[in-house]
């Protein structure tokens, strides 16, 4: 929870300030967007980083810890509102 708490927020909805500071993080930080990502895709971003907005966590988290973060982020996605359609 600690290294990621600012971007996804407490409930999987990134604070407006984070989206302003790091616009490319929406895909990983927003629970509605996370619903479309696999845990493997989230781990890949944690390992490699994402553009200039998110540095790699490969030197800070083990593979098991990255998998746990991905699983945790997916819990937000499971509670995301369903997309509205026509």
C-alpha cells in the first residue's frame, strides 16, 4: 500500500492532483481502467515503469511483492462500476 497509495487513492480512484501531475498513470491508477488489465500487465508496469511518470519498482519490490501489489490493485477493479452502454 505504501509506495502506491498516492496514485490509486484509497479506493482505486486517483486523486485529481495525481492525474494532473502524472497523466499517463490513469491506466494503472484508475480502478475502471484496471478492470481491463491482467495481473501480469500490472506486474510488467511495476517492473519496467511507465513513461516518465512512473519509475520501475524492480529495485524496490521482489517479484512476489509485485504480484501482491497487482492482486491488491485488481481488488479495486472488481468493485469498479460497470461501463455504461447504449
